[in-house]
C-alpha cells in the first residue's frame, strides 16, 4: 500500500481478506475506497444500489424490500441492509437456514427501528415486495464444499414465480448470476439489474470526484 500510494491520488481496493480496505486506510496517506473486502462489505455497490432504487421509484422511504440468497457471505447485502436502516423501509430477509443474515446485522437493523422479517419462503413473500434483491450462492466463500452443496440452487426467480408478484416489482442483482434468475426474466418489466450495472458508472464517477475534491 505504501508503494502503490506513491503512484496514486486514490487507492481503490478489492481484496479477499475481510478488513483489507480498513487496514490499507490505516497506513495510506491518500484516500482509500473499499471495492469489496471478502464477505464483509461492498459500500460502493450499495451507493449504486440506492441510486438505482431511487431512480426507479422516485423514493426509497415506504418501500418493502426483499434480500434473497446468500445473506451470510454476501457482502453486497450486508452493506445494503445497513444502509437501508437510514430509510423508512420494511425488509424481508429470504435465505436458507444455513445462509441467514449475520445476527449482529439483524440486531442492528431492529435497534434502529427497521421492521425485519426472516424467512425461507420466496413464493410466499414475493407478493409483498416492491424490490427483490437477488444474490448468488457464492461457492468461493464457503469454507466447506459440503456446506455449499447443501444450499446450491436453493432459489430460482422465473416467470412462474413472478406471477405472484406486483406488476411494479423490480428485481436487482449485483451480478454475475449463476442460475438464481432465469434468463426469461430479462425480457420482463421486472428486470432492473442491467440498469443497475450502468448506475455504477455515474455513481463511482461522483465518488471519485468527491474524494479527489473536484466536485
């Protein structure tokens, strides 16, 4: 890090080790942006996710949002859940029992007044949702291959499942996907994930501009 900062005005770091960005920030004398640290956090993804929701609905307050899939190891949903605590939202945490959201995040959300529901039932929950944020089951995060095999393919969002959803439901995904969203969903009005990808361009431009003092 001390070497890299000699070439840079800002360091953007993605690392497999949890806490890597914090460690880098402790030794660097230039700004450090966390672009994902292991299964911990992914704050820049959360900024673009919030921007995407705001652009799609004109608001974030008052929405009912479901987080689906790997909530234990998924850094994108960790960051997003904590950010949504700043808004008046209702959260459904939908996952296999083995992949539930870490307890400290759930407790923090409830302490901050967020109405949180934990469930394994996607089809029973989807009629309630304005936003469904889907994550893949991340094989590379599992310390035990057998644990991964127990939950592989737990959910798939397809057009049959979406028959129970509101017409206004929007589906998000940090990508890449495996099989948790069927490609047939891409052609529906529900799919928001490709616009979500594009949101990363202006949001990260703005973040770099603010960090470097040019905005």
